C-alpha cells in the first residue's frame, strides 16, 4: 500500500533501526521503545491484521518470531522475559493497520509496561461457556 508507514519502511522510504530482514519479514525497533529493545516484526506483504493471513504466510512469519525474540533477549542480560503482542482492530489498540507483532522485553515487574486480564469467571455459567465453545468450534472451517 502506497501510504502505509510500514510498507514505506519495507521499501526503505522511511529509515528504521532494522534488526533482521529476509524475503518474508522485517524486524525493527519500535520508535516508542515501550521498554529498551521493543521490536516490531512485520510481514513484508501488506496485510491489515491476523484475519487476513493465509496458512502459508502465517507459518512463514510466525516461524521467524522465536529467532528474533531470542536475539532481542540475548542483546541485554537484564532482560528477564518478553511479552509478544499482536493487536487486531482499533478496539484492540491496533494503531498501524499493517499486521505487526510487538516483542516487548521485560526487565522487572515495574518497568512501565502493563497488561491486565480481569477475572470474569464468576460471570459465566458452564452452559454459557459451552455455548461460546460451540460457536467457536462451528466456525473453525471458515
């Protein structure tokens, strides 16, 4: 896409701090640096989100993430863990509509990066959970 900022980075029209690149993906430092080493992994092919991946591209892109994650972790002995995030859609905090994966190194539990998963288990009966399960299962072939 002509106006996509990540496509421009892939075409080297915009500079980036690239840490890995091959025919399928480009990995570069997120300019925001949520934590030091925060890296984005993007497919070079423009796709908006996870819902647009076919099995082949998903396999090719996802296969590269562990290698890049290991390199990020090895780059700093203070990295103790890593969040790997993929936001899909504006409501899910996607801000650039070219699929990308955030590799966010974690140094401490107080490193200014937060994720909150609220426990709503008491709001669902076994019957409601079964209905959700069956609805998802019905769409696995889509």
